[in-house]
C-alpha cells in the first residue's frame, strides 16, 4: 500500500523563538515544515513550494500579514491554500478585515503547540472533506454537460480543467473572489468577454448562470464554516461575501429550507 505524502506546512513568523517552537511541534507530528522569517519570504515560499496550509502573523514588516493574505488570494496558484492567522491582535476591525480577505482560521498569542496542532488538523480535515464533496464533479466529461441545480459544491480543480480556457478563468476568479461583493460584470471583465456572451457560454456549457456559481460557492463555504467552526452566523455571512446578514439568511433559506443556525444545530 502506497504511503500517503506528508502534509506541508509553511510557518510565517518574524519572532525566531516562536517560529522554531511551531516548526518543531509540527515536525514532531509528521508534517513537512517550512519557515519564513517575514512576509516577503513567506509569499515567495508559498508560491515556490505550494504548501497544504500556511500559518502567518499579522504585525510583521515587509509586508504585514494582511498584505500577505491579500497577495496570496490574488494569485490563482495560492488562492485556495488555507491560511491561519496567529496574532496578538484582537480588535473587531482586525477580525473583520481578516474575514473579508478570506482567512481560514485565527489563533491568539500566546498559544500552545497543542492548540496550533488542533487548529491545523481541523483545517486540513476540512480541506479533505471539501475535496471529497467535490469528487462527484471531478471526473472530466467527454463533452461538458449541464449540471444539476446549484445545491452542489463549488467546482473542483479537475472539474474546472475540463472546460474551455475562458470558463476556467471565470471559475478561478469566482473561487478566489467569492467572499467579495462580485457580480457577473466583474467576472466578465476578468475573462475579457461581454457579460452577455459570458452568460451564453456559461449557460451553454454548464446549464447555470455565473451568479448561480457564485452563490453555490458561497453556500458551500458557509456550510463548511457552520460545521467546522463556532463562529457566529453574522461573521460567517461576512466571510462568504454577504455584508448584509438578512440577504445571507434569505439566500441560505432558499437553498436549504431553514436558517443557518437551525441547519448547524440539526447536523451537530
């Protein structure tokens, strides 16, 4: 039986003693680890090594953690790598900014290696769960065919590759930016087509609209956060792209027939 490859973790932390403690703790648990002493080195390491998960401080120089996260989310090769902030910052504005940029988790200093390991393991398990959910869509069809209604997960990387380059670019843009207030016009501009032609192309090849794909990705992300975290529903709404909680509640009820909190309680 072939041995599973070890997960690769990138630790971006300016304080060398803290960085070394985290690296040693992760290494002792069987992870491959990479250390980066500042944000600039961390961005380069992420792009070169493509780790399975990244931990990062916020109050760093050259550049700070927010800029690191924003840079990685804009790059298609690193956009979906889970990133956990480990920081002393606890203000509401910092939390909201981190969620708007697409952070996957938060740990507050001082934290123990055990807390770090639990958070890392939970995020990796969540990623694995998402990949399993996407497996139903991962077999490239001989000819792209219409998909069932938008209650399915967002498209997997393999599924995206089965389509023509313009649709691949559209899906990648949605995957990277679903947590922002994007619309058809934004996706069309990113692809370089008119909204009308992109709508025609998307409908012809997938049976869904661009907006349905955006909502579908947001709903999949919301369900994962409801199950895997204890974040308030209002925070989850912001994290998946809804800056008006009422809109999120309505959209969620339309898809699942119940409220986010009731859905969470029922599955727990």
